[in-house]
């Protein structure tokens, strides 16, 4: 299976799926395991099985929430592996269970993976612009600290494939939301040429989330950014802005070995 893998530690598996290697068709072509974006459930199930086989785990060891651009965080327990709850309205997962792959679905939004090498805890975060402005990354870290004793100075992070600043034009309401939340606008936003000789605001969600993590106590050298723009590279990674909402999703996952 063709995956983008991240070298965070020998103790974990961390990756983002690409579009190829599955059985789906059309705007879902060919690999997507998101169960709530309109793909044929049979194809989703087959793609899920393919990924689990690649990871060497059972189907119930792969955990994917139904995201809603909120900031709800769920700690996955051994009971969850047995009961397989629906996990509705969840945008970040944390766990410390080996052989449990947690992950999030994205198609331009920012996927963030966290790994604490001291407490052996992991997290997968879905940070669209709404989640970013609501500081979901730092809130997830706070939950890891409360649940597992994680200290931010030890944690490693990866910001996965998502829309770049150059491709992410925003309206005034988004600009104002980030400004009201205290983000340094001169750092994360710039004007780009647009049609009719005008200029539009663009926002750098990679930098915004990096700043959130640093402000939460992360060491800058422990934060890696993939630098892959999904809008630009839509042939390899799903992009809702290119393909529409009814399309496939990247799965960005992390698992303790």
C-alpha cells in the first residue's frame, strides 16, 4: 500500500494515506475509509480491510471518529476496542493502547499527530480552520496531560498534508475569527492577487497550528510540517476544494507498536 509515512520514532507507526491503492471510484478514487462522506459502504469496508491488513491489526483496532469541526476529544480505551462506539462529534482522539491505530479524515483540513515518548501516549487531531481558531491542538495536549501525565516539552508532532496558504483564500469572517482569537495576523495571513485586480486574504493553517503547539509548550524542533498542499497535489491526496465535499478523505493515523 502506498502511504506517506512519518519518522517520529521506532516505537510507532505514523502515516497518511494517498488516493491510490483501493477499490473506490469517481471522486473517491481509489482509497478512502471515511464512512460518512458518501462513498459506497462496501468499498469503504474493503479499503478499511486493506489498510488493517497492511498494518497487521484487526478491524476493531482501527479507530476513526465522525468529525464535525468541533473540539471534542475522546480517549480510546480497551472497552472501546471491544464495543466499537460510533464516536460522533469527535475531532481528536488520544490513547496509550499498543496496536490501536487512531486517526482522522481530512481533505484540505489539517491533520496533526502527537507522540509522547515518555508516557507512550499518542493523539490524532482534525484541525480545519474552525478547529484551529478554537485551539484544538493545545486542547488535545491538555487532555493528554490530564489523562496520561504528558508534558509538552517531550511531545513530537507532525502536521500532515493539507491546504497551503497559497491555495487557501478566506473571507473577512474567517480573518476576523482568527484576529479575535489572538492569532498574530501578520504572521499567519497575507494578501494574494485575485481576479479583477483585487487582493484576497490567505491564511497559513500550518503556521497557525505550529504556533498553537509552541504556545502550549512544544519545543520548535519537535514540530515537523509535511509541506504537502492537498489542493495542489489533488491527484495524490484528496482535496474537497478541488473535488467537492462528496469525495474521498485522507486518513492520517498513528499507532503504538
